[in-house]
C-alpha cells in the first residue's frame, strides 16, 4: 500500500504527478484514504504536498470520505508548517464535519497560518476561504470571520483583498 505514496513522488514538483489517479483509486477503495493522511507528514515535501492536493480534491467532491480520518487530519494539521501543504490542508479542514471543540481548534490553526509571515499569498487566500466556510453556518462565528478577513485585508495584498471582498459579501448575506 505504500506504493500509493510512492506514486506521489513521481514527476516534477510543480506538476500534479499521479494525484488524479491516486484520487480515483481512493474513490474505488476508501480504505486507502488513511495513507493520504499519513502522507501529509511524509519526509518528502513533494509527497506531503501531493497528499494535501489529493485530500483537497476528495474533500471537494466527496467530503463524507474525509470524516473517517477527521481526528488524524486535525492531528497532522497541528504539526504541519509547510506553506504548500497548508495551501490545501486549510481547505481540507473546512470540508470536515467538525464539533464545536474541533471548530475552535481548526479556526485557531487556520488563523495562525493566516497571520504567520511564512505562508505565501495563495496559502493565505485559502486560509481566509476556509475560515469563511467553517464560520458561515454558525451565526455566532460570522462576526469573528469577518473581523479576521478585514484585518488581513488591511495589509493590502491584491489577491487577499480580492478574495476578501468576495468572502465578506458571502458572510454578510443572510443564511
């Protein structure tokens, strides 16, 4: 089964490599999903990055599959600091069915990534998206999400401001 992670090592770092094939394989055999979660912590950054990409794709298309590995995903998120993994992991966390305590944990992690100086703009934009997605269904959290996004927008980065305007518009709509 480690061959699944080995296949994520193949190809140039900036390409998807075999991510689409690995995702299809996980759809066929859901028992492979924990290997992708393990891959988030792989010593090879390419494998960790591509594991995050695969989990993001799975979460977008079939979020219920991620629920069986929710605790492991949150545990991995607590130790990851690679900006490329964060880029996708923040969105993965927003697809999970979270309890109130897990929401607090996820928001704390994602907000930390957002305000950290290390993550690149693309990772920060996804962090803002994840915060909005997690908070939107919880009326008591919407004002917190708005404040976080507005604070990040004050830093003046074009991509952050563009996504921020879109997210604020969504968050201010009635549920």
